[in-house]
C-alpha cells in the first residue's frame, strides 16, 4: 500500500476484519507504594489483525500500561488486574500482578521473569520510544539484530540475509553498510527503524509500538505506520499503537482508547470516536490549534540587521578508513547550503530523517566532532566563526545557543534547575548574586515558578524539562537560538503551549530562531521562512506561506501535502 493510498483510505474507515481473540486486559491498575494511581482499571480486548491505539498526553499512563504486560515495570510499582493471552491450550493468565509490596522480593521477581521470558519478544514484541537508550551503544546494528534472530532459533548462516531483509522492510537505504554502523552513527529516524526491525525479527503475535514515529518527518511517519500495518496483515499480528498524536492514529487504528492521568476518558471504534467524541478532552486533542507565526512588516523586515549568513556550507563525515589510518571515503552529510537570517526572524529547517538538519545545527554551533570535515563560511553578527580562536569562540558561544531534542538527555540529572540554568554564567565568571537573579528572570521568561529552581530534572514533566533547557539557553542573552526538534518528545497539548511560549519570546526579545523540526504544523505556526532539505541539500526555500501554498519541488510537494491531509 502506498502512502497516498493509506492517507486516502485510513484503517479507521476500512471494515475491521477482527480475527480470533489474542489478548484480554481486565481492570489493569498500577499504583505507587504511597497509593498514587498511575493507571486505573484499564480494560480492552485485542483481536488478530486489529490495531488498538492508546493515546493521551505525557503522564497519562499509556506507556506503563503496556510495559506492565511484559513485566518491565520497576518493582516499586504495584500491578493488579487480569491479563489473558492466547496460546495453544487457549487463554492463559500472564503473571504480571504484584498487588502487595511483600510480593516484590527477589525470588518472586525472578519467578515472574522466568515465566514471562517466552512471552517477551516471541509472543509480544515491543518497539520502544527512545531508540538511543534502548539500543546498545557498544554493539553494531548487525550484532543487535542478530541477537533477536538467535532468540528466534534462526540458523546462524541465515542471520546476515535475514538482517538485510528486515532493514529493507523498514526502508533503510544501503542496509549492508548500516549493519556495520553503531547506533550513534545513525540518524534518529534510522535508529527507530532498526528498533522496528529488531521487534519484527521474532515475528511476534502482538506488536506494541510505543511512539514509533516520534523522531520521523511526516512522510516517514506515514511510511512506517503503513509498513507496520502491512506487516500486521501479512503475519496476522495484532498491534497496540501508543501515541500522543490523535490525528495520526486516526488513519491507522481500528479502535482507540483516550487516557488522561491514568483514567480511560473515552474508548471505542476509531471512526465513531472521531466522528462524535463524547469527552471534552478528546475534542481538545482532535482540534489542536498552534496559532499563526508572527507577522513581520516588509519595511521592518528590510531594515533589520543580518544576524546569520551561511555560504556554501559543506559537511563530510568519514565512513571508511585506509590501511594506514587515513580516510579513504567520505559521506556528504551537507552540500552547498546557503541561508540568511535577520534579527527577529524564525527560519524553519525541515526534511526527512538523515537529510542533514541536525548536522547544520551542530555546524552553526561549532559542535561537530573533530573527524568531520567542514567547508564554507558561517558569519554570525558580522563575525566569521571559523576565524575565531578557541578562547574567543568560548566567549562568542553566548551569542548562538542551542536547545536540543531530548531535554532529559541534554541536562545533567544530578544538578538542580538552578545549577543547570546558571552553568553558562558560571563559566563566564558571573558573581553568585547576579547569577541567582538572572536564573529567576530566565525561569519567569519561560513561565516556570521560582520554586522550581531547587528541583531536579526527574521531578519535572517533559514540557517542564524543555522549558528548563530553554531557560538555560536564554540566560546567555543570545541573538540566535537553534532549536533542534524541541517539541518532538512532547504530547500535543504541551506542544501547543511550548510553541506559544516560543512565539512570545521571539516577539519580546527579538531573538532569531533556526527551528529544526519534522512537524510542519509547528513550523508553520512559528516560522516566517522555511528551508526544505533532502539528502544534505536545500531543494526549496522562501517565505513559509509561499512554500506551503505553492511548493515547486516534487519532494516539497509530497512533504507538505502529507502534513495537511
């Protein structure tokens, strides 16, 4: 099935060919030892060939409810309820419950793990949300896929061919080369597809996909979900699709459960829920409004100074070493990219996974590894960055700050919010009282209470952590802020709040944004200009509304069309 077919004929509007009952979940509840309810009496049935979507904002309980099925929750959480899984002898209960803290001793945990070992991967497969933490950074892709094949009792002589076939199935180019790569050498989207390939290697009866498209651009989102849907039909699997994007699961699910703060807000046939949602919260999720980008007057636009000018930027990475240690072959990650940005403007950089978006961001901030080969000119606020000495670059970094994609990975979990936000000022030798005052001002700018200064990252939600990362960048009073997928890991309601905040900061502080994202709705709501990348090159650029309304390049047409369907 092609992307266009999937979009025009979504799963939710097709007849449901429900097969035999594969699994029942009855009154699944998850609580903390102190009595906090994380999931409250979740119940559903899952049939062969069916896709059940579980949607909700961050902290709604959708992911831990699925981790509980495989016994992958911490022993400090108490699980109750009844889960029945189909096997050769009929329906049998999964040993997941531990409704009493005393049942969580090491012996009982070992017993549960032994009982669930034949289930994990072989009967119920799982694609985890964050592939960089789920994949082993010390082993190649080929070795990790081979491990899944070994557990499926596939003969060793078939591992290579089966691995190639699996990577082809998930649309990874040049699979033979990717088998030799380590996870850090792949883009976020490529890592996610490797995770899907590993989950499919054991051909499970049920596949749980936890936010499988978070790191992917809009066209690849549809390709991956279309692929999962096709594989589900081919192998007669059932699928549980976990997502915060209600409009995306609408096209690929048969039934949907909407969760909020552990409660089931709404449940039923996907088409019926979307046609006539009964809960106000469901209606809010369906009708997300990101607003419109700030309007810059043409006269003001022309008079604003240029804060960033990039000419013929090229970035290459070594992919093959010679016998004597030199580089034999280079990979062109970015080729001849130009960009000009004025004060107060926001430039959206979009493109598929691996198109060079993040590489450009790292080049602008001079954060590329020593192995990368960079050519071209980057002039920020009239200063050629490449001409700066290491000492001068350290001082100049305050003018270009970056907010990374994953706020939990980019901030130190052992530091308080105060320590995280003030770190840049500390490096510059600013006195303590000034630092503390500036931290409070920066937290106020991102709408965080002053009391959050003494909290640690694990005590914050995903949206709050992203605000801390933003405050850390803003405290340096930059003229250019580079935002690398700052909303991709957030649920839709939090995304709207963060986009509104970024728009407010742009207008108030006149900061210029380089906004990297695969979410075109967010780009359109924030950026006055847009650049579309493919295979490291710019294929189209211009005013955002002009490009959206009349894209010229075929790839840009495909990308933008997928975003508005």
